[in-house]
C-alpha cells in the first residue's frame, strides 16, 4: 500500500509540475502537432491521409514521451529533488515506474491529437480500437524507457533533448513510420528489423489500415519483451550512476 501511495504521489506531482513546461510544449506538442497538420493539409486525397495517420501517431508518441522524461528527470536532478526520492523508503522499481507512467500518459495523449484532426478529413470506420490502444501504450512505454535512458546521462534539459534527437529522427525513417521498411536499402532494413519501434508502427498500421507486415502476436510479444528488458536496464543505469 505504501508503494502504491508513493507511486500515485510521484505521478501526480509530475503531471502537475511538468506537463506545461516550455520544452514539453515545444518538442512534445507543437512539433508533432505542426508536422501532423502540415502532412494532413498537403495530402492529395483521403486514402493518402489515412496512410499517414499511423506514422503521425507513432511520431507524436515518440516525441511526447521522450520530451517528458527529458524535462522531468533533468529538472529534478538540478533541483536535487530526485536525490530526495532516491533516499525515500520507496522501492527503486516503484520510483522508475512512477516516472515512466507520467511520460506514458503524456505520450498517449499526444498520439490521439493527429487522430482527432484526421477525423476532419477522413472517416475512421473499421479501426481496430483495442489493438490501436495496445499499440499506442506499448509505443509510449518503449519511448519513455528510451527517454529515461537518455535523461539519466544528461545534466540539462537542452542536453537531454539534443541527445534524444540523435535517436528520434533516425527512428522516424528506420522504423516504417512514413517510409515502408520494404523500400529501405538492405542494410538499413536489417537494422530496422532489430528496432522494437518498427513492430509498434506495424501494429498501428494494422489497426488503422488492416495491413500487417509482421504477425500481430509476434509484434506484441517482442514489444513486451523489449519493454521489460529496457525497464531492467533503466533500473540498473540509475542504480549505477546515482546510487552506487
């Protein structure tokens, strides 16, 4: 019960304190939203717009969650607030899960912004909502874990955002968000198959368009395993850098 109370209090504090910080607004909301509106407005037809939506949703999740972690962790490290959390009688796994949860919620919220704007241009009939929600959640979890790994090694917000961009922009093109992985050169295609975001983007495309490259169960299993491994890696990184 104490861990549950601590989890909720940390999550609530992050939501209240960090959702409207300028870096979150610029990188987490304005950038993916402006990109989505630009793509939707310049698209030549309804079919093309629907093809864009999965990639726009995945991009919004990626930028929203990584921005949230970059802001949360670096601000708290600079203010020494994270040090107080580390010495509190709370399990490290609870602390990490609470920090990730705020970013995941922010990322899920971001994912639905392109979808909401898409309703003004196309019909959303035939969407597999259950699969789409699962895919968005897993993508947000993966992006949050990636953001946490980056934020652990950064000291300032701008540093964390810059480091995040070294991962975020290549993922846009390698993971099939907009460019199908079948059109990538062979070397890049092999690299793409090793990235869990590729399978999340494929699940989103399947949920919205009914087009899968990979078996959905295989994609789901691989993403869950990737989340677990990254969570353990984040715990180990925090313990190594900030505790030991």
